[in-house]
C-alpha cells in the first residue's frame, strides 16, 4: 500500500474510532435520506395537485355555455406551471415565484400562490431538499471531520514522525485529502442515489443531471481542499476550526442571503402596486376606444373603413367592436410586454450582481448551477411567464376574432330582449380552444445554462488547489 | 545493493544561525558505522539544532552535512529514509494500539513486519504484552517511548538518531535500553545520541562529544588514551554526572 493510501486509511480509521464523527456522519446520511424522500414526495404531491387543478380549470373553461366571446375573454382561465422531475432535487425558486396564473383579457397577471407566501415565515429559511443538504449541511460536516487533519499532526508532533518515515509533505496532504474525499463522496451518495432514481422518471434527461452531479462533487471537493489548506496553514486545530466555521458561515449563509438584498438595493424592481399604477397611467395615455375624439382610435376607425371601403362601421362586413377589441388587446399586450421586459431586465441586472458575489461565495455559483440544471431557476420561471403570455394573447385574440367574425355588429350593439341570445356563440368553440401546455427547456439548454456556474465552481477548485499546493510546500518548512 | 558511505553521519564545519544568533559555529562531527556517539552539552549548546539539521528540518548556512552521503538540506525525504529518529517527547497516535502504531509507521517507511516481529520488538523494548493491543491514549511517557524504540529497532536503517532517549525511563528500563542500543550498534548502525545523561552515555557510547557554543569543544573515546573518566568530565563540563560524581 502506498503512503498516500496508508495515511488515508489511518485518517478514516481515526474518524471511525471517534464516536462523535460517526454520529455526525450518520445524522447527515439520515438527513439526506429524509431530504430525498420528503422532497420527492413533496414534488409528486405538488405535481399531482397542479395537474389536477389544471384539468379542473380546463374542464371549467370547456364547460361554459353558449355566450358572448368577450365574456369568455373575462371568464379567463387558470394555468399551472408543471414541475420537472429535477425539482425534487432542487426546488429552486418555485416556492417563491408562484406557480399559477389567471389568464384574462386586457391584463397580464403575475404568477400567484408561491408556497412561501402561503406558509409561515419559517419556510423562508429554506426547504429541506437534497440540494440544500449538499450545499449547506455537508460542508459543515466536512469541516468538523477535517479541520484538524493536518493541524493535529503538527500540534501533537506526529508530523515530524511521519516525515521521518520518509513520507513527503505532498503524500501526507494527498492522503488526508483522499480520506476527506471519501467522506465527502459517502456523504453525497444518498443524494446522488436520489438523483439516479429521478433519472428513471419520465421527462428526466441525463445531461443536466450529469452536470448537476459533476457540480456537486466539484463543490464538495472544493470544501475538502479548502479544509485541508486551512488545516495546513493554521498552526493550531482550534484556530483551524474557528477559521473554517467563519468561512462556512460567510460563504454558505451570509453572502447568499445578503447578495440578493444588495442586488435589490442596487437595481430596484417596481413592486406590483407601482407597476399597476404605471400601466394604468400609460393605458390612459394610450387612448380610449370608446371616445370618438381619441386620436389613435379615430385614426384606426378611419383606416378600417378605408380598408373595407365602407362609410360607416355599421356597413363593415365584420363586427367593428371585435376589431376594436383586437386592436385594444394588441396595444395593451405590447404595453404589458414592455413592462415585463423592463422587469426582466432589472432582474437580469440583479442576477448579475448576485452572480458577481460568487467571486466570494462558491455556494452562489453552485446554487445557480443547480437551479439552472434542474430548470427551477428564474429563467425557468421566465420561460413559464413568456409561454403563458403568448398563450393568453393567442387565446384572447382568438376570442376577439370570434367576436369580429361570429357576432354581427348590429346584434352586438342591440339592446332588445332577444339581443343577448343573438350575441352568443356556440359552446363547442370553447372546447376547440387549445389547452395550455408548458414546454420546459430541453436537456441541452438546461446543461448549457448550468455551465457558467460549473465553470465558477471549477475555477474556485483550481484556485483552492493552488493554495493547497502552497500550504503543502510550507508544511513543516525549514527556515 | 546500496553501498553506505562510511561514516554514515558526516558533518564538516557546519554553521547555522537563527536570525543573527549563531547556533552552530563550525561544528565538525563524524559517526562511523557500528558505533555510538553521545553528544552532550548545556542548554543552547546546539545539540537539538544539530539533530534538526541532520533530520532536514533546519537548513545550514555553511559547511557540509551528509547522512549516508545525502545532504538532508537539499533532499530531506531521501535522507530521512536512511534514518530512524527517537525524539525526547515521543509523538505517536493515541487512537492506535502499540502494534497498530508500529505497523502504521513501518508501513509508511516501506517496511512490512508481521505481528510476531512487531511483538518481538515491543518485547525487546520492554513493553509488557498486555499493552500491545491497547490504544496509546492511556500510555505513560515511558511506555510510549518503548513503542517508539521498537519502531526504531525494526527499521533496518544505517543511522539512528536519539534525543534524550532515557529521560522518561526508570533505571531498569534505562539499562534495558542501553542493552538494546548495543545490539543495534552490533548490526552496524551509526548511532548519534543527544543526552544530558553523562552516566548513561559513558555506559554505552564509543565516543562522547561535548558541544559548547555550536562546536565540539572536547571529544573522548572509550578506547582512547584518556578513556571515560566521568568524574573528570563532569568536573570539566558540569553536565549530568551528579550521581556518580557526588
């Protein structure tokens, strides 16, 4: 057996003979198993619930009686964002962003019913998921198991004893690193098994999971290297422990919590009330289709009459009210799209600030990698919002077109007793409307989105490796 | 087969200082194969620094130093493979038993010995068999020293360095240790022993070198014309001969 293997075996033997270490490791494994099971069950429950609600909303929409298309525009429809299989590993922003939307005419609603908004404040501290355990808890266990790996040898004088057996500094550190690496891998195994179980689910793609697996293993390897570096640089075990706990607290708790707040301060996002007020102001400026003196709609009316060669709207072959609804929706949708684009731009700037903080916290890079690969990051949410808006616009315009072509202007403006009946269109039309079907990002897109985070984690690993090489060189240094 | 240069320990005009304070100042010392040299001196004379330089933990400012022809300053790992070292305060692993400690350290140095051989060395070092499989957590300083002695004995190296080897041992254990040392010498090992114990040195050493201000001030050989006159040596150097001198 090589000296590296012998040192690794002895380090593991020390951990096994240390009851506290064994108990801590067992607790981590238990916690990971609980996280895997609860997260999986939570994901299944949510997915089932949303699928059920989606079906119920679709059924209710389809079950509408014969009615005026514009009433259907306002009847609206609920849609729900389905969860991908990897959400069981990392739920990402799902609990915060909301997962359902009410689609209606003239409005672009935001997503509602995020778990956090419906739960106690405790939920905001983070859901117990395999990703959370590996990002936050596993590094802490590695710190407790590895902080003294090298410092102990120096403190107790066994460092020189080892060197006297012809063991080089590199062999010593490599052996300690191998032992801690084995522990890290063992700690990650239950979560990786969970990930493999997810792979067997329909819709799960191996490529993002591969990036996810590499990312988490690189992150844990980074912690092993950092722990060994501090243990080799700091003269006493106690100091190494304090330094590593401080490092853990800052990089995995403090910075990831503070960075979004700082980003929010730097690039302020309008809240919903401010947005609604601004949109209402712009809508007023945009014009009123009911006002005959409104310049935009007066021009629209003139252009329409000219196009059809008619003198009055009553002479048009189509329902002018339907055309007005089509034009109004086009204008308001463009306005909503502009506000949404502005909001996304601010969010992108906030995300850039948070991503920049990964220079001092690799946990941020890992979190970004993890959510991107799982499809549960803000991009995934934005994808849902954009698809929802496209669907809403197409649905509303289809109904407006139905009003323009299927309801006569005379009937639409009539107020006699039978007018209401004549304005209605057949209920079969609602059933012919296509249902909303969310198209999640493909495996290649998810994997590509995770690459920047992976690159940062690997960069951290390289830098930490260089620092460990320096610490190893200095170990037991002579004058 | 590797040819060991003789003397295996060779120090010529060695100088070494801590900052501006010289610790070794032209030290010259040779330890031939199959011999025991005791290095005595007062506090600050440079004994421990000499050992540290031989072990490659301190780099000399001038002169030459060689262990089996290897400069420990430039290639400490290679030099250490030629040496066994028994420090004054033995550092071993508390989570391992005596047998496991020996097995681990010997395996690291590339030597494999079966349990019987290790047990034999532990017995030869004077450790009782009930203690062989006990973890070192509850061992006394003397018991730990015996484990370290067993490891040093089992390592078939041409050079053995000892730092105050009998400081934790009772008189009987000291006598046993000295007997072991003679056995080691008999198999051709060059032994350099740093000690304050002039009596013990006189019992086993072939030569005694007295260090003063970083250089050998006086050197006597057991078979030389002035032989070991402990009373006279103590009177001259005021080192460690109190019991017999009194």
